[in-house]
């Protein structure tokens, strides 16, 4: 569904020296430097896949999405989405895809959301009967039936985001690009958007490329992730494999009936935290079973829990290294 080969985007940025002298020189003789926003990125996404696209601010995520949707022209490389070259902006291509950006809106602020949806239906030549059917189906999935007649400015942030999704999907696109769709939403609204996207993908086999700084979005929706850093794609594979490879330790939290000397505790693994009767160990995945058996046999355990390190820590560490 999406084929990207050696995709590159370079922006020329004017360089100006400070002060009046620098301004005058800049006016008559401008010099430029190149900013490589995206460099030699290649990947393929199959129909029906949901793929997470991760990277720190300024890594090139949004620039890549804009090239995939045809908003900007690549400096070099090739892009094909649903069999079309996006930068040509052909009408048949535009009917097959949609872009939702969490920090942008397409709904008219002072009008009811339903009015904007009718405009979208007219743009995509959707008949009145088909529009009513799709509207009923999508609004039910999003729990928006009673909210569409309100002015957009009177909707909550979560309701506005749902309405934005409805507007983006009224023409049933095959490919959906999502740039921070849960930005600023509360926990319940985030969960509702995730549930909807999962159901929409299951029902229509839509291909979804998702960027998000909320790792809960990624873990709930994406088996596969791509990591971009300073314009370079540094990882493309299963999220599970990434965690297995770069989070080799498990966190074991133990509540003890009494305090045990730290010298005795050290034999069970690296002590992450020791607060008397509550101790946290870091234990290798390979030795986890054996270590848990020893802890239960040797120590006065009241309660024990095992967890993975937070995925945010794993991803953050990879971005700080800049490589995989």
C-alpha cells in the first residue's frame, strides 16, 4: 500500500549575521545552508497494517507524512501510496487517503460539525443517502450521535478530535495518516480514540501510519514500529523485538515481612531501589525464573510483582544514542 525508496527532503535555510551590517549584507547577498529534514528513508507498509512512526521533536516525522500525502515534494527518492505518486495530487489519490493532525483542524469553528461534514461529502461526491449511512455508522462508532449539531467551539477537546476523525473518514479512505491524534486529550478520550481506530482498521482493513508521543497509543495499536532520528530511519521492525533487544532486564518489586540487609539482597540482582521492606531488583530475562524461585525460597516475601521497564525509557534511550 505504501512504498518509499531513498526518500530525502532538504530545505535551504537563509543564514544572516547579527546586527545592522549583517542585515544589509543579507539583503544584497544571501547565503544559505542545507537542513536535511529526511535522509534516505526506505520502507514498505502492507494493506491493513497499523504502523507506529516514532521520533523526537524535529526528527522528520511530520515532514515524512507531508511527503506521503503530497503536501510537499521530496528532494529525491520515490514515494507511492495506493499506487499513486502523492506529489501529483491526483483526485483519485486524494479520495484514497486522509491526513489527521492533532494540532490542526478542518472543522469550521462557529458552525455545527454536521455542516462541515456535509461540505466534505459534497467535495467527495458522496450521495445524500450514502452520506447518511456513513454518518450514522461512524458517529455510532465514535459515540457522537448527539454532538454533531453543536457548534464545534462548544465541543470538548476529545469530542472535537472525534469529529475531526469522522470528517477525515467520511469518504472511507484506504490509507490514514495520523499525526499526534490524541495530543492534549485526557486518558478517557485517548482510550476512546484508540478503540475507534482499532475497530475502524478491523472493519475496513484500512492502512494506518501513526505518530504519537504517547506510548500507550503505540502499544495498544501497533505491532510494528519505525524509529526516525535526525532524518534517518534507525529501526523498522516489531515493537516486541525492540523491547526484547533493548530492554533485557525485568523489574521485580518485592514487599518483605521484615527488613533484610542489602548485602544479602545483592545476590538476587541489581538493586534498583531499597526502602526497607520494599525492594526493587533489575533481573535479566534469562535468569528471571531461577531468581524468582530463590527470592521466594530465601526471603520473607509478602508480595511480589514483575514488570517490564517503561517503554518510554527504552525508546528515549535509543533516541539519546541516535542508533540501534
